[in-house]
C-alpha cells in the first residue's frame, strides 16, 4: 500500500494484483468475462463490498451472485453462459 488507496491485496483473474483503479469503469455496458471476474475477485478479496459493487455497477445482488456462482461452479468459462443456459439443471 504505497499511497494508501489500496484497501486489500487482491489477485485478479489474470493472476496480477487488482486495485480499485484496475476495475471496470462504473458506466460499463459490455460485461466480458474478464470484467465480471475482476468485480467478483474485488468483492471476494475485500476491495469492494457487495453493496459497493452493486451500486457502482448498477447490478442486482442476484446478478452478482450468479457471476460468483458461475465462477465457483465452472471457473471463468462459466461466465460465458447465456441467461437461457443458467436455467438448465444438467
């Protein structure tokens, strides 16, 4: 923590340290896998709270939790699932 702006030592989905400055912009419209994974890593690592992430990115708690569950269940490729695929019970 050189300048005191980092709240936690978080490793992002690319294996590199993740800071608030590295996170997607608050007005992000296109959610690619890496961006979703960065937000999930930031929350899991304590860089952002769940509430802060949802407010910052206009996400519902359910949407964030679906990203987290997809990563837990299938790793980063799980974030590729379309909404239709999320309802499958395979």
